[in-house]
C-alpha cells in the first residue's frame, strides 16, 4: 500500500515541478513576495475557520511546494479539516498514516479515515479503501469487498482505480489466453473464449476511461497502444503523441523521457532536438536515470529548478489567494471554494503566462 500512496505523492509533486520547468523562462518578471503574501492570506483564512483553506495549506506543507515540507503541520491542518467533515482531508490524512518523513505509520488509522471519507463517496478514498481490502492493510484481506469498492470508485470518477482494474482485467485475459494457446482443444479453453473477449474489451474501455480522467499511468499505456497498434487499438502516431504528451505534462517521468527521445529522433513526430532536450532535462530533474545520463553527456543549457519553482509558487499562490479572497467590482470580497479553482495539474493551467508558441505547442486555446 505504501508503494501505491508514495507513488501517487511522487507523481503529484512531479506534476507541479514539470509545470514549473516548462515555463522557467518567465521567472525573471516575477517576485517571490507575491508567494509569501498569498500563503499568508491562505493561512489567515485557515485561522478564520475555512475548511478549504486548511486543506490547501495542508497540501502546501505536505508536498513542500510553496514552503518547507512539514508533515506534522500538514497533518494538524488535515486533522482540523477532517474533524470538520472534509472527506478530502480525511483521505489526505489517511495517506499520511502510510508514511511521511517524521510521521508515524499507522495502517489501522489510515483504514478508519479512508472508511470515513468513503462514506461521503470520496472517489479517492473509495479507491484507497479497495486497496486496503485487497492487500490487507488495516483490515483482513477481502477480494470481494475490494472489487466492490473499486467499482464504486470508478463509477465516482477515480481514474487510478480504473487504471488498476484495467490491468487486472488484462492480466486475467492474458492468463486465459495462455490456457487457450497451450491446449486449444480442451473444454476449459473453449469456455474461456467469450471471457477473454469480455476482459479485453473491459480492459480497453477502462484504460481509456482512466486516461480521459487524467491518470498519467493510463495515458502513458494508451500512448504505447496507439504507437504500436496494440490491444485492439489502431496504430496512430498523432493519438500516441497526444496521450504521451498529456502523461508527460502530468508528471510521469517515463513519458517525459520517451517524449524527449522521440522528438530528438523524429520518430512518430517531426524532429525537434531543442524540444527533445527540454523534455529530457525535465525527466532528469524528476529522477529518470536514463535522461540524467543523456543530459550529463550533452552540452545543453541547464534548467534552473530553483528559479522555476519561484514561478510555480507565484502562479499557484495567486490562484489560491484569489480563490479565498476574490475582489469584486465594488472593492469588497467574495468567498470562493477551491472547487472553483483551475486544476493545477492540467497542462494548460498556466496558459495565460505562456508565449504564443507554447500555447500552440500545448494546444491551449
């Protein structure tokens, strides 16, 4: 379970960093004081009792994006919001109990929090609760309950659960195909034909659903299906590039690395070494070893991560501040929930700060 949760956190963090790296050239015109001001406004709103602000501020300390990482402080904010009834905070606090630096691991508490959030139909909690039952974390293993909860999570919109179920269906189909291959005349092989077709169809539908809901793992897999014409998907370089780019922009360093390689080679896309080098640099910064090795051997201008983080901080902070205290035309303020904020993991999140070239390149209109 820790592998699942830590992987989620790592990719969320990488998504933030990726956006920053892409737009690092804009940093010079920005000022760090705006970050501090926005975080202070968020802190004030949390102090005044805003549950949404507590959750947002908790994420800042949890991920260490706009401030130094502080798991204890993040947990305290999540706990306050969770006690106020925030299902999102309950889920986030539950994830922390699976291991954060300086924070005690407690699978039983995590299970309790996921259960509480799942009662409010939080889609991520439903998916995580399904994994608890599947792996036996904080509760006895129960595959039937796990399957039921995962189905509910998928129905509620959890892309990661759809991605997992797609893998499970595909794995089962491949197992049945082996039976059919080695003994095609057996009675069992004949019975599996319809089941194989059902599972293959389900796996394809689920990976597409997960990709459309923003799961970067599914987007990467789907890109490879289109790139190679696998699993019933037609070979389509444009679709392959579209899904691979979305996965890369979402923080998947495997996608970032492959995208860099493809642009440099001109494979399935018009060759663009400069763009390829940029994606390789991003993948290297996010921890991809092959990208790091390639970039170490090249005389390529380095990307300033620290400066990029400033731009990211400003952009996120401005949005957070405006969501909490948005000035109206009369000079007063109106409150806004975080649900009204743009998705910071979306590739076009910073489109208003992009150059015209970057807007076109990222299809942000």
